[in-house]
C-alpha cells in the first residue's frame, strides 16, 4: 500500500495554486489549508449568467459563455456542499430558476447543451447536430438525473415542475436499462442517490451495481486511456457500495500516488483534435481539476503521509 509523500502532496498543491483556475485554487485552499467558502463563491460567480445558469467554460471542454444545463450541474456539485453560505444559497436559487426554464417538456428532462455551443471552441463530442442533440444526449440521465436531485433537495423552490413525478420518471429510466453505455449517466445517478439515499431500494442498488460492473475498467494497463475508473464510482470510503472490491480501489490509489510522485499533476486522458490553441488552455484547466480530484481521493482514503 502506497502513501503520498508530504513533498509530492505539497508539489501537487502548489501546482494547483499556481496553474489552476481561481475556482480550483479556492477549493484546494478550502480543503487543505485555511481557505474560505467565500473565495469559492467568488470564483463561481464569474461563471453565472443573468438567467441563473452557468457557462463561460466552467466545463472546460466547451467554451460557450451562455448557460447550459451541463455547466450548471457542475456548478451545483460545488455549491450544494457549501449551501449554508448565504451567497452560495442565493446562487443555487438562481440556478434552480434556470433549470425550470430550460426544462425540455418533450424530453421530460434537459438537453446537455444548447445549439449555440457550436459557435465557440469545443471538443467534438459536444457538437450539437441538426436534430438539436449532442452525443451526450444519447443517455437521458446525464445530466437530467443529477438535476432532478438538486430540484428535490430544494423542492420548496421548484414551483414550475412536478419534482416527485420527475423523480419517478428518473428511477424508471434507470431500472429500464439493461445495457449501460455511459459512465457519466451512472455518475449522475450516484450523485442523485448521495443526495437522496431514502430513494434507494434493493432493486435500484442492484441495478447501479450492474451498471458499474459493465462499465468500470479494472485493468491498470488501460487507466492511461479515457476509461471509467474505480475511484470515479467510489470516491470516498463512505460512498455507496457499488460492487468494486477494496483491492481494486487500493490498486487505483497506488496507481495515482505513483503518478503524483513522478510529476505534480494529472493530465487529461483525452484531447480535442481541434482548436489546438484553445485546447492548450482547456488542458491546463483540466489538469487543475483532475489533480484536485486526485488529492481529494487520496485524502479521503487516508493515503497521505501524516
């Protein structure tokens, strides 16, 4: 079992505090130093639009300044963890209004991004096609299942949508899946059930385990590629048991620690193949996001040298 040395931990932290976006810098300081929630709120403010949604490249693979359900769901992953902060709470309220007005009745959910995404640099998988959808929209739950979780958390503010009906629809969709094609859809469901464990039952739990079994890559040789990783499904020891063995989690932690001992950041396992100048910037932003995520995993599993 490997532990991340103090030297490597400090180097990774310094990488984030020097090279990452203000948002990841603020989150890193908050998690590992004496940073404040206010700094996180301030950094996220830069991504929120007048309509309450979030854009401006918050999800770094599409640079659309306008709001999108996908970027807004990324913002709420952060804001909900500090929702006792008055300004964070206000930002959440505005985002909920955006979710209500961007709801797609025909889909009974949300399209990940609007067609305007095509007007700005983006990775090819975010391109919106002539039918109004991107490849991401092939899997209904990403981000709809997660967004429904936020609406249920703050249900008293969601006056325009029947949230209970949407929860039922979302669970029905999950249970209808026999072949799981998108790890991101499963991540969205895991976020939903992390927020609302009381909605879980044995049938749902078994279905989630089956989804993870189909998707997770356990072969270490493949982890350098863009594949679904063990810790993405079980980011903390207290996360839902999704059928990944402690041996697989331990091996993944060892792999990440080895990488951070060699260099102080995690590189994305993908690239755009277009807009190389913008991709260089996006890649550096992702390195901040992924390095912070790795430090969170290592810390939550107590793999830091004390």
